[in-house]
C-alpha cells in the first residue's frame, strides 16, 4: 500500500494536470467570463486557475456548463475539447447573417437581364 507521501504527490500531480487542462481550455477568456458562466466569483476562479487546486464542485460545474468530459479534465483521457475562444469564434460566425448569392445575369442581344 502506498505511503501518505506518495498519495499526496499523486494528488498534487493530478491537480496540476487539471489546472493545466482548464487553463488550456479557457485560454484567452477572462476570469470574469469564466465566473459568469460558472456562478463563481472571479477571484475564486483566478485562485483555482493559478494555485492548481480547483475544488471538485468547480470542476464539476465547468464540466456541465461547457460540456467537457470529466475524464478529460481529471485524467487528460480522450481528445481535448475545442478551446473556449475557438468555440466563441465559431458561434459568432454561425450567428452572422449569410448573404444570399447574387442572382446570375443572362446576357442576351448585348443587354443583361435577370
């Protein structure tokens, strides 16, 4: 059975991995943006993402709100998700009005008609 020190080291390593994966996902997003989406105060979000010790309820909330796999957040298993910045850019592109194609003109006897 592993000693207490080994278990603590494994937990610290896991927490650092969680922090790294969350930072990678949230790259470019402000603490306030993450706070607004999760219901946590922005200072608490900052602490979680800078100390490497996010609370399990925060991790669960992030998983739910951003549709992230807990297996990926905790263990790094599976394909990494599209980062939040890229998701927002895709959402903005999808919401932009699409210009309909211009009608083609037929040329007949030197005049253009539609």
